[in-house]
C-alpha cells in the first residue's frame, strides 16, 4: 500500500483527510501511483496531470523519501520505502510570485 499526501486544496476537492492509502500494482512508479490516485478519486483528473498529455502540471512537484522526483521518468520505480508504505509519496503545489 502506498501513502500519498496531497496539498490542502486537493484534499478538499477529493473530500479526504490526511494521507490517502492506495493499492498500487507492481512496479510502483509515479505513473502507476497517479493512475491509482485518479482512479480512486476521479475528481482529481486533470488537477495533477494534464488530461490529454498525462504530463505533470507546471506548478506541481513530487517528492519521495525527501527527494524531488518531479523530473524523473514517470516509469522509473519509486524507492522501496514508498512502495512498502513506510514513506509517503508527496504531491506538492509549488509557490510562485513575488
């Protein structure tokens, strides 16, 4: 089971509190985690990834085990600690502006 931590506005949209726990098929990658998240919470479709291209939205970042994995290939395996549910996969809304 993979734990996914969402930013507050996406938690509100999905009507969840705390981390979301998902059953993700092997191999656990960013793509399979986000696919499982969008399948469980269809209201999130298009908020984290573009609906047509399935690419990460510009102001969204992903972290696993304290490392920014936003620019990693979507099919690269996530760390074992994330796969085991010991560490969360973080979806973070980036801040911009002056």
